[in-house]
C-alpha cells in the first residue's frame, strides 16, 4: 500500500469512527452526514468523496473486526481441526484485553441497536458479514483437515454457519446488558454459538 492509499484508508477509518460514535450516541434518526463530517473535522464535500451515505461510513470499522477473526483463523496451524480453529479464533477475536478494545464495544452496541431501526444500516452490517463469509470459505477450502483439502461446498456451508454464529453472538450481546468481558460477553457468546455449530459438524462427520 503506497502513501496515497494509506492516507485514504486513514481518512476512511476516521470518518467511520466518527459515524459509529454518533450512531451509538444519537441513533440513526439523530445522526446526519453533516454531523459525521463535523466530528471527523472534514467538509461535507470530502465526506461524499469517500462514502455515498451515512450508513456506508461505518463499513470500514466493522470490517476490521471481521478481518481480525479471519487473520487469526488463517494463521492457525493446519493440523488443528477446523472446528477447534474456528472456536479459538472467534474467542480471541472478540476478547476485550485492554481499555481501547473494551471502549470500542460501546459504539458497537449502540451501532447495532441503531441498525435494528435502520434497514440501510443493517444492510451495511449484513454486507460486511457476507464479505467475511466469502473470505472464510476460501480459508476453509485451503485448510488441510485430515485430507487433501476441504470440499468447496462443505467449506461454503461451514463458512456460512460460522459467520452466522459470530453475527448472532454479537447481536445478542448488543441487545442485552452484559459487559465486554465475562459471562454473556461477545467472546463468551461466540464460543457458545461456535460449540453449537461444531457439535453439529462433528455429528455429521460420524458414520
């Protein structure tokens, strides 16, 4: 990535942080493009150079969390069964090890609650999940899990189920009142959801 691309990505992320914090504070109805641009310290014209709508502005921030999970899974040793690798990556990706990560869960909760009342915002959330699912399917296809490689159809089904498990865990947490760590946290719920999924995968693998 060259300097221009890095600057563009940094600006996109700055706008995304401003948008997410406003959605969390004010909900969708109280958040405007003007307010996002003002908080990001940019002109309205500059905002529209990067994003077509206020809802699209949060996509880069949502994508970071999805990419972290995929990176952890891709780095897992190939001799680790897919079920175990999926659970471990989910738990690590959604953990809140420091104050900065824990703080990010504040806007995540507010953002997903706002998405419940804003179809366009929810569409962005689902689009990020769909993109994550497609990348996950490629990772699972490339993994060696006791064979020469995963069947593409099986990998696609597993990726869809695993992505849904993570999405449901985060949405369930966002709609509740549990903190970012401990029982009921995103990582806790993700492990529970993933174990439900992998139990089914193990059962289907038995003769």
